[in-house]
C-alpha cells in the first residue's frame, strides 16, 4: 500500500535520490493525436506568421517591451494605453481560469507553445531519427559507436537549427519584423549586440527542448500548481475510470476467452500503455496529478488496447470525478457562472475602452517653474509644452490648436506645418494668451482642441495661471 501511494510524494521524472529520470514516451497514435496534430499545425503557422503579417501597416502581434510599443491583432498600443493592455491581460487570465475550472489543464495539452513544439516538432524529429520508445532506450544504453554518433549529431543539429528559427521569430515579436529583416540584410557584424541576443535566445530554446523538456511542465510552469486550486470534482479532465477499471478484484492481465464480468476483474488489463505513452512519465490511473498536461495520449493508447481485447473504449476519457463516481453530467455551476459574469464585464469594459480610444493622444502641460506673463491690453500669457502621439500609421498634417472653452489665442513656437508622422510623436512649445476679462480666478481649466486641417482629432485640457486680482 505504501508503494502505491509513493507517487504522492515524488515526481515520475526523478528517482529516490533526486536524480533525473529520462522519459522515453512511446509515439502516440489515435484520433485525439490526429486532432492535436491539426490544431498544432494551425497554431505553428500562426505563431511563425503573426510577426510578419500586417494590418493597416501595423504588425499583427508585437511586444516591444524596450520601446513600450505593442501591437495586438493589428491594433497599436502605446504607454498611454497601458490601462487597456492591463485589462486585456486580466481578461486572458480570467479566461484561462474559467477554462481550467471547466475543462482542467486542456490548454497545456492542446494550445501551449511548449507542448506544441516539444511533442509536435522536436519529439517527432526524435522519433524519425532514433525510432520509437524501445529503440531510443537501446540507443541510450548503446556505446558511442558510429551509429549513435551519427544519430545524435543529426538530431542535435536539427534541434539547433529549429531553436535558431524560433529565436528569430521570438525577436520579431520583440523588436518588430521589419527591423529584424533589416538586421539580417545588413549582416550580423553590423548589429553584433542583437546577434549575441539571438544566440542567447537560441541557447535557451535549445536547452529547453533538447534537455529540460517535460521538466518545464513538471517543475517550472506555475500553471500546474494553479490547477490544484482551481479544479474540483466537477471539472472535466483526462481521467481514469477507476470504478470500471478496478471493480471488485482490481486490475489484472488479460487472458484470452476470459469473462471479466464473471471473475469480478476490472477492465484495466495492466498493460502500462498509458504510462509508456505519457510525455511526463506519470500513471494516469493514480488520479489527477499536477504533472498531467491533458495531452490525451493515454486516451488513445487505452482505446487502442481496449479495441484489441474487445472491451469497451473510454476506460480513460475526458470526464469529471463526479461523472465517474455518480454518472453525473456536466453542469454549469454557480462557480462557472461567477467567472463568466466577471469575464463578460471585463470584456464589455475593454470594448468600451477601444471604442472611445482616440487616434491621437495629446498632452499639454505648463512649463515647470514658469509663471504667467502680463502683456499689453490686459492679456495674460502662459507658456506650455505639448506632446502628440500618433497611434495610427497615417500622417496627420497641418496640426492646429484651438481654444474650445475660452476666447483667446494659441501660438505655437513653430508656427507652420506642424505634423505628427504615423506611429511617432511630436513635441513642442506653445503660448496661450487670454484676456483677463475671460478669466474667473488664478487657476483656470482650459479645454483645447487639436485639429488636422478642419478635422478635430483630439481634445485635451490644461490649467492656465493668472493673477489673483484683475483690478
């Protein structure tokens, strides 16, 4: 009994002394694996294409952290839009929480880039070069002869090439695809610091996929720990039907022409196919574990064995603990309703923010340390600095500032042809002059319109300083 409960205190990828146990998963096959391949290929195409696709001149996805410029689905976001970006991130987190509560760690098995690259790219290359589980284990024990050197060298070389490609795409997300292509055209020696960064990213990806592998999911990823908090007995996960698999007599090896109903033996024939095919090395029959990434490989393996011994499929399937114990169907619980309401509210807030988001961000501030100036005919003058941020790819020309709330004049220091190029900012200085008769106190709030020709493109406000008394 103690040995059966050992899995609760250890992980499948480490021995009793804490040393790494290399996982050699058997190559999966089955309907879920085929579905996962289609999904993975679509996501891989999107992942590699997204930095190079442009919508209205904007990169489809870009996360330029250093310059604090982001493009999400073709919409550019500047530091001034940070609140919108935060709302989007919160929506993403709430969506993942909602999905996890309902369907467990399905994101990890079907959508996570780590799983997709590991299982659908690097692992498939490994199967192609070294063979399936048995051949890989024999090759591992084999001495370093010509065959082993040839296979390992080819595998490691291909791993490096793919890691290098992933690193380039990663940089395209961070710095922009146009700049990356320009750097490649110029040659690495002309941009040595960027090239060194590229090699560092390549080394990181190579380390992750060639050596660290499933340890990312087992040790490094916090999402596996998070699911322990979010899951309950109503969550649909990849689960072993212990009621059917164990029955009264427990698991037992398959015997030909045996009636397992009469003997009281469970439908699990103890073939260990579900264990051998698992990419994280766990035994799904021990129940839901943090190492399980819901990849469905064990479902396919078990279904194939059940079909071979003429027993019903579905011994391992997508099911909740409540469904296995009580045959209860999936229900939209109050917990799920609560998360859905929160997600709906956040989404509505985001949509509202996007609708009221202006194309140009204008900020006009009084020059620090400067007081007002009294001019002829009781005119009060303040000096301001302005900053205009163009969030679009179009140029705004013939910029003009107009007072909307008061009678007065605005005189930019640069009097003619102020423009804001696409996705750039323009800064400058201007004077605002207002007659004392139009002022009600020493601090007056002004509303200013920013026009491109005759088109109002933004409104902003600032504070105007005047004398305390106008007598």
